[in-house]
């Protein structure tokens, strides 16, 4: 008697092109193949790209070996041999981000409404942020202004330092010109901002406590701001 496996599917992040270290030509072939929702034959890709079918098949085979593409066999029509259909496995990064940010926003809105926590002063929201920081490797990068800048950029906040150096009191600001939780013109709730503030607090603590970080949401001119202060 067969038993159902309890193992979860692999992480979708393993399927991102950046993880696979694809060559420029492989990315180009992958981009063309993505335009075929049900997959395509090598001859169809070759025609689209203006190359010999053997060249296209070679690139597709490389993508299969890299795990970016799967190949399936189409039923033969008549007495001909079955056709090989190449299908993209990698997700669309933008769609992944937008859909899951939307899901998270819905969940947070429900939580905030139920617990009446839709407030930037919410300590429970900050605790969620601290727990988030404890479970992500990217939080271990707020020990200096440069690493804070990199961490915010990698998370999609488009940071800009207002000054290159700390002032005489050991303070500076980092402006955040984008937010991954803003989708289709919908702004995040104060509860989400409080979660980010808790995240920054814990990230700084986990990195040795050399900096104190305080998020100032919607601080003007379409940006949020992180007040950065050297620990005494």
C-alpha cells in the first residue's frame, strides 16, 4: 500500500533565475519561452529567435540541466514521433512579490481589525517584527550604515542616505523611497509600519547593537525615514 509523502515542495526561491546563475543567452531563451504558457517545441523557440533549431535545443537542454525548464512529451500525432515540449519552471519575480504582499496585507488587516491593533504605537506589531528579524538571515546586517543600506536595498526599500557621514552627535538618516508593501496605490497600514520598526530594532540588536534604528513612516516627500544613531 502506498503512503502519501509528508515532504513539502521545494522553495520557490530556488527557481529564481538569479539563484541559477544563468548566462545572458540562457536568460534570453528563457524569456522567449515564458511567452508560451503551455510550453513550446525547440523549433518554435528557434523560429522566434531566428536561430537554428539545434542551437535552440542546445540552450533549452542547458536550461533543463539548470532546473529552470522541464521537458515533457507530447502525444504523437499519427505515426510521427512524440514531440518534446519545454516548459518554464521559474516564477515571475514581480508577480510573486505582488501576490504574496497582497496576501500578507490581507492577513495583517484582518489581525489588526480583530485585535484593534491598527496603530503605529502597537507593541504587539513590533513584537511580530522582532520575531520576523530573528528568523531571517538578512537581519544580520545592521551593524554599520553601509550594511543597513544594503539590507534595505535587498528588501526592496530603495534606500538613500541623506548624508554620507554621521553628524557630531553620531546621527544620520536613511530615506526609503520605495516600500514592498505598497501595491497598486494601496498604502500599508500603521500596523505594518510598526512591524517594520520592530524588525529594524531587532536587526540592529542582532548585529551587535552598534546602531539604534527608528522608523519614521511617511516622513514627507513620498518617503519613509530611518533615524540612525550610533550607540553610546
